[in-house]
């Protein structure tokens, strides 16, 4: 059991008073960063990166530096859920799926319960992913190497197919929303040919539509417009404000162990591939909805609908560090900044990192255990505080939310244009809700459309236009088949029921 | 620690004593934005953040440097931002080859002449890599195999479309008559991994992007696209240093290409502004951290400034125009 010994050693490295202090600092900063929409984890880490430059020069300093930065990352993962649940504004892309059931729960006065469920499942997902990294890293590290363009496309296809049937709206409205999302995702630079498209000569549109601006507008501003129309008040004012809600929720959570396990598996898979935390959360929500006995009620405030995406997002966010460390391929924008940090500190991510920098790697892994525990403590003690925000009268909180949304949109690219875009998306979000079009497929397509398209076109370049590349080997063939099965599941299950019915 | 302070102090002295910097009367009165026309985690991003770290650590500036990524439109977002900030001395930009390739390939209205050249920091090398499981030991062996397999059968992976990696690929095709299928990916790390995984057959990764996989024995360098060997003789793998990689030219593949890592400012800034930054970068480049960065990434450490720099950029632009014209990469062509 070499790993246990190395891990023990790692705890020795991570458990110095300085490192523990850094851990809590990082987590608290991360939570704040996660709460503020627009100021994503990647920005937060990037801003603090240079501070660690001096830190990394002292012995053991690189470990302290990455502990601080990775704890910001954990904190941001936790924090993203808060505004999703309270205000229907996802602070981070991976917490969009948390809004689907988290926000309805908050409206029903169960904000505390939803927050506790979100934080706890985040912790569970991350914890299981760290355990996986500890014991299986040599085995799974090479797994990402099997992923070329067709495999990546199959992963995205799987995400779309797992998610597509999950809205209550008619399939054609879902389709329309998703296609609009794909169209928006296509604006900007075409990565395969390097030319600009759909920019209509505007330099503002060069960068395309940033996902965060779209989400802040569609969800945040759209929601406020709706609330304005329905009378100026929040419906979550009855939220309980004591710590008992945490214990009560904990008593209830073990019932959803199957969802947690499934979501962790989805999350770890998506992290290692690396597909990222955002698709992981969507895929996990879709799968949970399909296989849960309560599936039909998802979207109305089911706690399982919070557990599934949060577990998967955190599991993916954590396991994404593995391909970053062993292959130098970042699984998320934040991981990309951390990767840059490693190089500046003089560490070389790659297959040899685990051999040459044992102290650093095991110190980091130990800090993942400790950082997540620190994170859980910080956010759980604040549950009543967060829930209390909903007691502030709407007429005070709404302008504050709008200001924060505007700052968030501005921060993404330091561009005033994005604030106007946010307003436009806000109106679009309002219209979507009024006309009962689902927002989720639109958002999913904006987030993943570009990557899915690149992967598909790269695959087509490889095969010179032959679609059979999507079934060329067992790995990609399995994923494509699985995606198609999930897509046609309603028909397949109806058929199965019929076949089963006949003999009887 | 002590030696680095001593070095910084002596560098500072050298800067004070040198006549070019005596004219320097201006210094930043607020934080300086360091625009990166590329995404986070890439080569330009790492270099800009390293500069920020070095400046902060050695206290080379009273104000801070704030790196900001403006990667949209293959970097056009960043270049336009600086172009539109005429006269603003608190904004500098680090460039890569997209300084030339982006306006040519997309038709976005800017040119390096819209900016004020400050300082060349380094030049980034390109190496032809294959998977170590293959038998190719020389560029010739590999290119013969590409020819034999037939046009478009072997795949070259690279970062971005119609940018440096694809330009080198096109140059190889023009020189040797082979034909690759070029597959663009989003980042250098991903490109190296795709090669290790066998999804592409070769790459022209920068040293820093592929070094980890080389050391792990998964990749094999065939040649470097510079006119001379990389000067770093310390062993990187068990039996090879960067210096041991032959130049492509010496193996019969007569192509050289280096990528600019240089700094520019907004148009219309005063000479004392430019002097301030050349002085600052001289101090940065004298630090041990900077030298380590150069060695880790096997950079070509040519560092021009002033007219020499502008002339170099002009020559390089002309070369890009002819390379891209031959490859059919120019917008509206």
C-alpha cells in the first residue's frame, strides 16, 4: 500500500499551520469568487497567481502555493451553487443545472435544505474523486490518451442525448431552444478554418457570446423581470434560519445514495477524459432524471435534482486535476491557469511529475482531502446566513442583484458591450419563460456547442468525411451507441413494455 | 535568494548607468495592463504572468502589472484594444505570431504598424515531433513515409487554424510535395497529448509544450525549425539535450521558423514611455527566474529593441505574407 504511505507523508506536508491557514483563506476567497457571477474561478486564480511566484521560491513553497490556489478552486466550486439556489443566477457554468431544482426549492422556503444538499453532495463527489485519484491515478491517468476527436465528440453527444429529453416542454420547443444556442455558439472565430463568422463586421462579436454573459442575462435578469411582473416579493421568505436544517437534510440524503454514486461515476469519467465539470453536471442531471423513480417531478424542487449535478460537478472538477498533472492537459479554464502556475513555479506537469515531485503531488492530493473538509465547514456554517439573504425585501435586493449582474458581465471581458448583451439576454430569458420555451437546452448548446462542433469537424477531417469513425473502435462505438440509446429511450422503453406485455 | 537579490541590484545599477535609460523621466502612475491576445495557460500567457511575477518579486516597478487575456477572434480582440488606446502609456501587449496571421487570415483591420514596438523578449522554437512508437528517426524517413502513404493520409496536429503551426505544415508541404491532413486543436498541451495517443502522426509543438512527454519517452524530436541548434546542452532526457536535436535545414528540410514573443504599446505614445518599458524589461531579463524560464522552454533568446526590432518585425511580416499567400490562407484570396 504505497499510496497510503505516500498520502500519509502528503498529510505531513499539507498539515503545517501556514498551509492550514492558506487553505481556509483560499476556500473563503473561492466562495466569494464563486458567488459573484462573472468573476469565475479561472479569473480568481489568475489574479492571485503572481502572489504565489515569490512563495514558490522557498522550500516547500510550491506546495503551499498550489494549496492556496486549489483551495480557491474548491471554494469557487462550492460557492457557485449559492446564487443558483437563492436567485436562480448561476455563479459558475457548472452550477446552471443546480438552478433547475435548487431555485424552486428556495421559492418553496427550503433554501437551507437545498444549500445543505448542494454543499454536502459537492463534498461527497469531490471526496470520492480524490479517493479515486489517490488509488487509481496510475491506471486512469493514461485513459485520456485514448481520447481523440471522435471520442470527444461522442462524449458531447452523450451529454446532449442524456439531457435532451429532460424538460417538461414539448420536444420541438426544446429543439428550437437548442438550435438557437448552437447558432449563438457559432458566432466568432471558427476554430477549424480560422475565419470569422456571423460577426457581421462588428468587432464586438469577434469573441462570440460569452457563456457567462448569456447565463447572467437569461437567468438573473430574466428572473428579476418575471418577479417584477408578479409583484415585488420573493417567495422564499419562510426559509428556516438555524443549523438544524443541516442535520435534518443530512438525515434525508443517504436515501439518494444511488444518485450520488451514479453522479460521481459520471463526474469522474468527465473529469478524467477531460470533458469538464459543466457537461458533467448536465449529463448527471439528465441521467438522474431518467432513472429516478421521481424523475417526472424533476424541475419542481426535488432534492435529488440538486444532489445529482452538484456531486458530478465537484467530482469532475476534482478529477480534472489528474489529466492536468499527468498529461499537462487542463480539464477546465481554472485548471489551465493552475497549469500555467505550475510551469512558472518550475514544475513540469507530465507523466514524470508523480515520480520526480512526490512531495508536491502528494501534498496536493492531501490538500484536496483537507481543502474540501475546510470548504464544507466554511459553507455549512454559513447556510443560515445565506438563507437569511432571502429575507431582505425585494425592493432592496433586486437593484443589488442587477448591479452585481452588470459588474459580473463587465468583468468577463472588461467590455461595456457585454452589459448591453446581458440586458438583451435578460429580455430573451423573460420571453422564453413567458412562452414556455426551456432555457436549459439553450444554455447547454451555448456552453458545449463550440467544443462539440470542433470535435465533430476534427473527426470528419481525420476520417475525410466518413461518419463510421464514430464507431471505429470499442470506446467511441460504445459511447455513441449509449448516446443513441439514451436519445431514443422513451421509444425503446415503450417498445420493451409492449414486448413484455404481449406474452402475458 | 541572496544571489538573486544581488543580481537584481546589479541589474538595477546597470540600468541606471546605461545612457539609454538616463533620459527616462516618466514612470507609470497607475497599474499597467498587460494584454495577452491569447487564452489562459498558453505560452504567451505564461510569459506575461512570469513577467508580472518577476516585477512584483524584485520590486522593479512601483505600480503593478495586471495581465488581461483578450483572446477573442484569434487575438484580434487584444490587438484592437491596444490599437484603440492611442497615447495610453499604461497598456502593453505581448504578441505571438497572430500579430501577423490574424489580420491576414481574418481581415480584421489592424497591422503591427498600428502599434508601437517596445521590446522583443524571446523567440519561440518549433520542433518536428513524432510518436516514439514509430520507427522514424529523421525528417527524411518520416516525410518519405508521408509521401508513400498518399496525400492526406497522415495527420499533422497543431494549435489553431491558419496560425504558426499550420503555416509550418504548409511550408513543409510546399518544400517537399507531401500532403498532410492538418487537424487544428485549441492548445499546445492538447496537441502533444493527441500525438502521444496516436490520434495524429506528427506535430510541430514548441519545446515547452512537448517536453514533458519527451522526457517520459512518449515522443521523439526529429528536427528544430531554426537556423542553428538550440544552445541548451544540459540533458533533458537520459541521453539527449535540446542541443542534440539537429536543425531541419541540416537534414535537408530547408525551413526555418521562429515565433515572436515581443512587447508592443499603443500608438502615439511618447519616446520616454517606450524607454521606461525597455529599461524595465532589461531588468526583468537579467533575473535568474527569467533565465530559468528561457532554459525550461528552450527559447531562442534574441532580444531586440528599437529600430532593429521594428526592422525584424517588418521582415517577418513580409515573410508571413508570402508564406500565407502560397498556402492560400489570406482572407478573401
